[in-house]
């Protein structure tokens, strides 16, 4: 049964469309405005969306813009409804990515015809994508392939075209494996190879110097690289531009290393993903193009048989002393100790790895300096960034949200919770609360009772209608007398009186998060 979301602020029109859909065997979902529509779209992932253009606060054009920016909803067929038949309005909608445009008043046949065409087209695209993915899977697993940039281009292009979500593993001889995580054909992250921990240290030191030397590694082995990046963003230790630089640099390095391998085996493993945090989505073809350029520069320098992961070490110190000054020899003896890879040296010397390798090449060719394989840094634990995560965030610490139009309250709450080891997110606009909560999926929500536009009761009632938040503890914050009956009806879990006290906040969190854990089935651990 196809799910169809109807976003329409006129109740009579919305209900008539929903009745028609039900009579035709569709599963209809109604949204009374654009904010609720976006919330329902992100949570339910409908097969098709019907949306009015003229709506208060958030019109249909804005709804479409927001949905097209989110990968999970970017490809959902979208039909506009409008009382305006102006060509400019029609053109604007189609340029934003609308699939069809119906002018009010329209007949049942018009609407059902448009729905039928769009759903059939979506099904045809899905069949074509599945066919291409199956062909790709057979091609990848049939036999090992010799590495070439064309192979990489073809594989990633096919995954992009099929909007593949899942894992691409690339295996080289000697049990070396690189892993790429993709979402709808775009690259989420890359890892693996011989030196994932060294690679992580180098890139964090380069792009996140405020982190370097402090929490660069999670020594408890409980957090992945991807999770750490997300945690640092939430704690405001780094910004999204730094995250983008780290992810792009790591992806390029992983691609470069896999391009240098002689012979490879490819394997794809599809995985469903409905709620993962996407720190950055990279066009895979652009990433391979950047890595290919680096590889071509490396080849042009005649370094094909040299790995930037190898470490130089002085093998004939007497010969080297005769070739360089005393000061230069001391520096080289310190640097070329067999413990730093060429990439590590490039970072330490603040030079490009090609330049460092070129300067050492005469000594390597004469045997004065030798390149040796070295192990990775210790305490290595870099498994996959979760493609699907039921909580929607990437850290082991509970995420607490506070919806309150008072910045003072949010700042007070943030100070108390972050000092106690919790993650925290503040939302001061109640109209945008649902969309934000759906994207982050907190473990517990504090909700102010009295706010403009929407009060705490109304937001709580809407949250309880979303399956994701059916069991999430929701704590009402109020300086007024709470209506216990109404609070129970809308699904409020508890309440706290203002002004807020640290012991009361931490006590209610402990109470409700403990209850949530105790009520989980065994399979939830």
C-alpha cells in the first residue's frame, strides 16, 4: 500500500483528498501546515507528497526546498496543488524539483491520474536501479580486477546512478581492506587500509588543531572516528567546515591508497538507512577525481612502487654524513628513524608528501636510505560509521533536548547538562522544533509550557503521534500551575517547576532514562 502525504492548510480540501485516497486503497497522511508536513515527510518517508502552494508561515515552495536538501526525501515524487495558474508560478515549482502541478479546482480523475503516473515512474526507476545494482554486484564479485582509475570511476558512477545505500568493500592482497560508506549514491566516509589511526591523527592535527593532543582518540574503544566528529560538533569543539575538511581529506587518502593496489576485489552490501546522521555527503565522482589527480602526480614523479605509508630509515649513516652537512645529518637522523611514514614526515615538515619523497629519492635509489613498512599507531578501533542508528545520533552519551523560547533557560540547562556529561541541544523556535527533533532524535526532551505560536501541550501531543517519540520521556517546564489531566492526555512524562535547579534536572533525567533502559527488550542492547 503506497503512503501518500497530503500537506494542505484548508481542512476541507485535505480531508476530501484523504477520503479519496482511502477509497482508492492508499495510506493517506494529512498535515495541516508546512512545518508538520516536513516533520511527517522525514519520519514516514512517504511514496508521494501532495502539497498546497499557498500556506502560512512555510509555503509549498519552501517545503519543497527543504525536502530536496535532505537526502532521505530528495527523490520523493512531489505534486503541487495551487489555485494560481500563472506560468511563472508553474515554472518556479518545476525548477525547484516538483514532478507535477495541479490547478484548483481539479477532478478526482485528474488527481488519481497524476498520482498513478508518478508512482509508476518511481517504481520503474526503482526497478532500473535494482537491476543496475544487481549487475554491479555480479560484476564486482565475479573475479578480481586490476586497478585502474577507470575501474574506480565506473564502480562509483554505478553506485551513484543506482542511489546505493550501504557499504562498498575493496580488498587487496595481503588482507588489506578499504571500506566506503555510501548514502543514496553519495560518499559518507572512508576508512581501512594499513594506517587508519595514523591517518586520523594527521588529519585531526591539520584541520582541528584545538583537538590535537587532547581527545584525538577515544581510548575506551567505544566511539568510531565518525562518532567522535559528531560528538565534537555537538560539544561545539569544532565546526562543520572543519568536519568537511577532515572527511574529504580522509576519503581522498583512502581512495589514493586503494588506487595504488595492484589487484582488487570489490563487494557491495546494501543497508537500509532511515535516521543516520550525515555529517557530510560527498559526490563520489568528485572524490575519485581528486584522488585520481593525486595518484597521477605520484605516478608522474615515478613513485609508483613507493607507498606514502612507508617509513624512511638511514641504512648507511657514514655515506649520508659524507653527503650532507653536520646540521643536516642531525636533522635527518632525527626524522628518518623508521617510525614516521612519508605522510607523517610531510605533516611534521609542513610540506607536500610528493616534495618530501622527491628530496629523499636520490638517497633511496643509492641505498643510503631505505623505505620500510611500519605498523599503525596502537589502540586502533575504527569500525564503520553506523549507516542506520535508531537513536539518530552518534554518541554513547544521552542526548537531551530543551525547547524553550528563553535563551536564559537554555543556557542554564546547557551548562548543567554538559558539565554532567550529557549531550545537549537547545531549540528556541517552537515552530521548527519537530523538524529539529526528528533530525537529532534525543533520548529525553524538556519542553516549556508557555511559548508563542505553539504551547508545550500542543508540541507534546504532536510528538506522541510520531512513532519515533512514542516512548521518549517528555518533561514539561513551567512557572505556572500545570493541568494534570491535559498533561496526561497529551502524553507528558513528568514536569519541573521554574526556576530550575541542577539537582532537580539531573534527578528527573536519571529517573526517566533509567526507566527507558529497564523497559528495553533484550534485543535492544
